[in-house]
């Protein structure tokens, strides 16, 4: 008799507590949908992306002949495949001639959903961005657009591929079309995560700790800057709102505009795949994700996050890793 009663009590408590947890998770999903969105299916600008254009863009993306000494392609700094996160995991990257730039390489995965490209947002979109590293003297180092077009025009396969990809243009092989084709390929680099499953209502997609990290991310107001489908990527904000960032040499957008109001203004980084795209920050100075979370709390929000909060937020951020890239899954 007693045993039966306690069994019933245990069963009741179990059902009750799982019910409470399920309710809590439902509420969290609803709340999260107010600030974030699941990853959309297609990137802006993909309406005209034919298979021929994407295929050409892919060839160009991996082709070292786009650099001055045939040593470097986009993929040298933004490697793809084999679980690679669309960046090289170095603080800063060597260019075709071995010199280093002063900024960390961001990931190309999902990049086209951002409102602008580069850490300071100086490129409007993927095509605008793609034309730049080829001519950058410390990156791929080609002298000018004409030399790139001339070099590719001497390769029959490219003349044919551009004609297929841009049948209505004369000439099909132009610098603008090269950038457009690379952008078309990049618009296919979509990487969906467990967070998207959760946002769409799969309650089991995130563990209790990950859900608790999400709650803290919202409660501590990280969402003031990191919101939307990319958890960032749309705003240009001051880096160092309450306290200076530890490196004030690179003044962000000020470099582009010279405007005093743009000192230390940087694009709010997208947090998609952030757990696998370290080292972090525009200068690659963030060595662990935990350090970066602590710094963000301190300089952007004026809060000292407790160790368990940092751990929970880090666990949540790891749920933003593309499923195909998440090696532990
Ligand atoms: C030498 C290394 C290197 C090469 C080669 C290179 N990139 Fe980058 N890429 C970078 C760095 C560094 C940045 C950030 C620069 C900045 O913000 O000022 C960047 C930024 C980007 C971004 C912006 C992402 C974001 O979130 O803002 C995209 C997209 C991109 N590169 C694509 C390409 C493509 C396409 C090519 C080939 C045409 C290419 N990159 C070649 C290093 C490289
Ligand atoms: C006032 C706006 C703002 C707030 C609030 C904010 N961030 Fe950021 N965050 C940024 C900006 C801007 C960057 C880009 C930093 C850079 O250029 O190096 C960034 C970068 C990051 C990065 C590094 C991304 C990378 O790829 O290097 C992480 C991680 C991050 N934030 C997490 C958080 C967390 C967690 C919170 C809440 C505790 C938070 N942020 C609050 C503006 C903000």
C-alpha cells in the first residue's frame, strides 16, 4: 500500500516537473522568437543565381590564379568543407606575398544575410565585397581589374563558363560578373543549427544548460545588439560602450569615414558558428569564447558575468554551430 502511494507520488512529481519544464521551454521558444528568427531559406539577391553562375563562382572561389603569384584563393583564408568554418582560425591571415593584414578573417558561412560586409561594414553586399581582396595588395595582390579580366580571358574554360553564366551580357567575362558569380556561390553557404530547430518548436533540440544560456543571453541584454536571424550582422555599434576595448589602435569605421563619431564603431558580429570561428574580435585577440563573453558583458553592458553564467552562455552560443560543422554531433 505504502509502496503504491509513494510510487504514485514519484510518478506524479515526475510528470509534474517535466510538465513545468515543458511549459518553461514553450515560453522560452516564444520569447526567443520575439528577438531572433530561424535561418531563412534563401539569401537576399539569390533570385538570379542560376546553377551555371553558382558553379562558376565556386571555381573562382577555389582558384589561386586570382592572386598575383598563383598562390592564393578565397579558400586560402576562408576554407570550406571537412568541418571547416569558412575561416582559417588564425588571429590574422597571411596574404599572397606573406604579409599580414591587421584584421581577423570572418566566416563566409551565412555572410550574405548581414546588412553589410567587413568588420567595419564598408562593403554593401557580397558582390561588392568579393571584388576587393583580389586587388588588395596585402591579400591576393592583383594590380587592377583589367589584369584580372585579361588573365581569366586567356583561359578558355573560363570564357565558356562566363558565357553560360551571363548569357545576356557583352562581354560576359567582366570584373563585375566575376564578383557577382563569387557572390552567387557564397549565397549557397547556408549553415543551419540546432538553435533553428529549437526556434521552430523542437523542445528537445537544446539541453537544459543551453536553454539557460539562451535565457541569460536575453536577460542580460546581449540582444540589444545581437538579434535577428544572424544574432548580429545588422548594426554598427560602438565597441567599448562602458569601458575601452583593450586595443584602440584600429578605430573601425573611422578608418573609412574619418568621422569622429565613427571612432571604435564596428559591425555587431553575427554569432552564427561563433563557437568554431575563434580566435575572436576584429583583431583576433579573443583567445577563448568564455573570455570574449566576459569582455562583452563588461565593456558593452557594464556587468561582471558570473562563471556559471559565462559557461551557460558559451553552451548556448555553441548551439549556433552549423549541424554539418558540429563535430561532436
Ligand atoms: C589573405 C586572406 C584573405 C583572402 C585571400 C580573402 N579574404 Fe575575405 N576576408 C579576410 C579578412 C581579413 C576579412 C576582414 C577584413 C576587414 O573587415 O577589414 C575578410 C572579409 C571577408 C568577408 C566579409 C565577412 C563579414 O562577415 O563581414 C567576406 C564575405 C569575404 N571576406 C569573402 C572573401 C572572398 C569571396 C574572397 C576571394 C575573392 C576572399 N574573401 C579572400 C581575409 C581574406
Ligand atoms: C552595444 C552592442 C553590443 C552588446 C550589448 C553586445 N555585443 Fe557582442 N559584439 C558587439 C560588437 C560591435 C562586436 C564586434 C567586435 C569587434 O569588432 O571585434 C561584438 C562581438 C561579439 C563576439 C565575438 C564575435 C567574433 O566573431 O569575434 C561575441 C562572442 C559576442 N559579441 C557576444 C556577446 C554577448 C554574449 C553579449 C552579452 C553579454 C554581447 N555580445 C553584447 C556589440 C555588442
